[in-house]
C-alpha cells in the first residue's frame, strides 16, 4: 500500500514557513527607512553587513549592549497595543552605550512568539524602526521565531542588541570624576522599562484595577500611563559631548539611582543627592502610596523621574542645563560630589 506523504507537517506543528517569508517582505520597507549608506545588505539574508567609516576616529572602540523590555510586555498584551514597545527595546540598549560616549551604529532584534501574528509583529517592528531612527542607528537585521507551545496565546518575547563606536580617547567612564563636580538629572518620561513586576502587582493585584481605568492624577488611563515609551537620549547626549566636557553619565534603569549611580563613581567619591531638587511624575507618588513603599524602596526600584545623571564641572552647570532644556528635555541640578570617608557608602540622600 502506498502512503501519501503530507507536505504541511511543519505547519500542522505550528510553524508556518510561508507566513515567515511573507512577514519579511512586509517589514522590508519599514526597516529600510533606518538604513544609511553604510548598509551593504538587505533584510532577509543570513547576516547584516555594515561598512565602518571611521572618519576622524584614531583609536576605534566598538561598544555593545543587549537588553529586553521585561514585564512591561504584559501591558502591551493586556492592551493589545504593540506599536511602542519596540521604542522601549531600542532605548534600553542604546542609552546604555550612549553613556559611554558611543555613537550607535546598528541594531538587531529578536522576536519570538508561539504563532506568528503578522499584524502584531509588524507593529512591533514599526516601533523598533521608530526607535532606531530616533537614535540614528540602522535596524540591520534580526530574528523572528515561531515557537508553538512555548508562549501563551497573544504573548511574545523581545530582545535587542546594539553596536556603537567611540574613540578610545573619548570614552566616558567616570575615571576623572572629582570632588566638587555637580550632578545634573535629565528627566525621564515615566517608569521607562523597569519595576513593572511590582507595578503590575500594585495596580492589578492590590488595587484590582484595569488597564482601561482612567486615573485623574495621570490624565489618562492606567494602560496609557504604563505603556509610555522609554526616552531615547541620543540627540541630547551627542550634543552635550560635542560642546562640553562630560565626566560621567549614569543611565538610571533597574535598581534606580541607588544602584546605578555608584557604578560610575571612583572609590574616593561620594555622590550627594537632594531629593527635593526635582518633582517626580505623578505615577511615582501613586505607586509609593498605593504600594505602601518607603523612599528607600522607591529609590532602588524606579527612576523616580530621572532618566540620566550627568556629572560635570561646576562652572559649566548652567550652560549645560540650558542646552538640555533647549532640546526639550527637563534638567535639574540634583547634587554634587564630595569626599567619601572610610566605611561610608558611595551615595547619600538628603532632603
């Protein structure tokens, strides 16, 4: 007896190769908008090709970072809104290399879902493309994987990877931080992409709220507030580096100011932060009250309205703050560097 072979067994198992090919064709014009003349390949190949043009860079150093968006993805699932989560992905990677003085060159993404949903996947890529254009880096390639049975229906995971370039003599590493230097905080757009496991617990488990509930303090719904994209600071940082001597920059992500600022401080330096020098957005006050959180918990979990901390010479504070504000960013003089005494912590908060 002859057994007729079936040609669609892989599709029956949940992986549609034809759908994947169609998706690549759909996103090609979206992704190509991020391309520069350095790009020597097209989307769909085995790898992306990027031609390095070093210009005046004498000692080229490649700088890389990889990250995800964490459980902020859950908010996108709940709202079925996927066009901004890609901006978060780019921001979390790009901001980490910007603070070292690097110029972002190109970006790669990894998107994995149980079954490829064209509409959702295209919206995700649109967001990544928007983020890359804002950061002035090319979305050179990525991977879209179908993994049947691995994710709940409508869910996916997302990761990103960025490569940047900096001259070795211009790396910003905090080694020149000195006593008397001043701290400038650059405003965040809200929660960015950190602390969402706690945030979701407070809003949806403790308060029993819905993403569609309107909150007067926010002037919008819970979902709209929680899905606000992470700020990409490429334009701001690139401008400041060109015009001023920047001694160090701290990206305030998971761990808040408490965990991130000490990472860049020399052993003999202590950063003093005045908590009254800026006013966090209402989302932070809401979370603190609803979750019955202490100031210490807030400072080591969330950015509390400060996306970056820049360390500069005292004589340049006003000029730097003015330039930041000209670029539609909020800037605050939030503290200073003093001598760190033996057995004292690297960070001190004052009222």
